[in-house]
């Protein structure tokens, strides 16, 4: 779910996950692994700053109807 939220936010900002990983110095496909494991607080902070959103926003569950 975290990966999907990051992917959605990146698309809204017209940035690919690949470009974001490169800009942040992450290895290729690093963020996609966040579907299965939680990143460190440091990595999550880097992504939230890059996307200009709070960590809380990244971690909150989406309302499902």
C-alpha cells in the first residue's frame, strides 16, 4: 500500500518512481520493495520531502468505501 501511495503521488507530480529513486540515490526498484517491507525512517523522510508531503500522509490508510 505504501508503494501504491508513493506511485500515485509521484504521478501527480509528473515524476516516475525510477527518476525519484535516482534523484534520491536509491538503488533501482528500491521503493517498489516497500510493498513487502517498511523502509527506514530516514528513507521515508527523504521520499516525503521529495514529494513535498508529510510522513503521516504517506503512512495513513486510504478511506475505502
